[in-house]
């Protein structure tokens, strides 16, 4: 029985073929789509990528310390005004020059595209705008005076049964003096 095992084991070894070296990817992946210098292999033949609209602005936040980095990375962080506190952030344009700088310090920063779910702010909306940590720029529109609200305020002030401060103070004083 032991001899049969050795023969079986040797036959298995003879059937295994080892390929040393690299495989030729040119023949393995030959149905890709070439975009510039990148080969793209879609899952299905009729796959269409969704249209991508790039963000106009980026929110850049430093997530690693400045200390211990080379001078050129410190200089880039200084130019982007990210050399202060670690939680500080800055807003930059999405242009090739800035993207090249961000690429050099990508291991030190967190880049979030800024989106405008309620529309881009106008010049008079700047004081009503805030930027969330996830990159949403929220514009709270100034609604201004509405005729219905002004009319409701007038009727409330003229109402004889309304609870104003003087009436509440008198009522509380009477209940304090005569609790039962």
C-alpha cells in the first residue's frame, strides 16, 4: 500500500507543469477598451459609464502632521494655508495646477469635492452659506417678509386674549399669593 501511494504521488507530480516567468497579459486581456494610456476592461460588452461632471471646487483638509515631512511638502502645505491646526481646511479650485500640488501631498490631506444641492450661492447669499464636512455647500435662502406672516403678527398683537408678559406676571403673582 505504501508503494502504491508513492507511485500515485509521483504520477501527480509528473502531471503538474510549472510556468516560470511572467505571463503575457497581451493575450490574456485582449478585449479591453483603450483610453489614452489606460486599458479599461468593462464587465459587459455593452457597458456605458455614467456621465461624470467634475466638481468646480475642492475642500482640502490636512489629516497628517506637518512635522517630519520634507521641506517641499511643508512648502506646499504653507502655500495652501494648511500649516496651522490639523482640523483646518481650505477651499481650492479644480484646476490642473492645484491638482498637481494636491497629488504631491495626497498622503497628508483629505480632498472632498464641493457640491451645491440647493444651487450655487449668489453674491447676496454669501452670509447665508455654510460648508459641511462632507463637501455639501448649503445655501439657506433669505425668505424676506411675507404678507401672511406680517398679517398674522398684527392679529396676534391686537388679540385681547393673548398671553403677554404683563398678564403672565400678574397671574403668576396671584397664584403665588393664593395657592389654594
